[in-house]
C-alpha cells in the first residue's frame, strides 16, 4: 500500500463503559469510538488492590504509561452500585481525555495531594477536578455524580487523622456545590495522549 492510501483514523467524543467478568484482573474497559463508528480504542479498567494500597487510594485512579492510559480500581470500588461506579469511571476518563495525567502535578502523586490540600484550605478545588467532574456530568448527568460524592463522604474512614478527614470532607462538599451551580461545556481536546 502506498503512502497516499494510508487512512487516518479519527476518534470522536462517543464513549461507553463495558464491564467484563473474565476472571483476570481486567474488570472492564472504556471504549472511545472512531468518528465513522466502525471501531474504538479501549482504556482498560484493572482491579489491583496491591497497587491501590501502595498509593493509599481507596477506590480508583487513572494512570499513564508507555502503553497508554488505564484506570485502576479496588475490590471495594467494585462493590459500589454500578450507576455510582460509572460516575467515578467517567470522572477518571475526564482526567484522561483532558490530559491531566500529563501535567507535572499529576505525575507526582504526593505533590498532587499537597496542592489539593492547599486548594481546599483556600476553599477551592483544583480546576482539573472540576473539569473531570464536568466530563462525568456530560456523560451521566449531575445526579449520579452527586450521589457518588455523597457516598464517598458517608463512607470516609474514621481512623484517618482528623485534619485530613476534615479536608477530604470539605473537598467533597466544594465539589458537590460546584456541580450543583456550574454549567458544563465540553472542551475541545487534541490527542496528545495516545489511547491505544
Ligand atoms: Zn480526580
């Protein structure tokens, strides 16, 4: 095939979540469909409690390596009702689509935590969190995201240091207020992140 025949595949803004029960660590995938609707690129959703414990995350996180982005979840996350679970997945897809994973802040998880806490003390939430929430709202509506954040708030571990617990609670409250009052529009994205 000569060069002029090479087809450029373009991916649109249509996504779906597919849950899988394969008996291995992959419990699902997010599919991003091509503009012509004939194909898609998957973002795997992997169940990995070891990694989640290591980075001290309770439910889910998105990561990026040379093979592209993936979403890692915990066994506790898989016990949440599917509607709320999907709201959480859409939030992570927002981080991936808007390329937050490439920002310096995101690359260093402890730095990310520090800037999150600093923002909350000022009464705000990092713009990337609000943007990811907006992506989730456009996918699944305000109510399921609010339900998820309320669920997170009500199931917070009581054994954390009191100050951290208060900050975490405050962040969720600020996000819920923002979701209630904000109008979300989709931001155009480039495809610097290769979703394989
Ligand atoms: Zn987030």
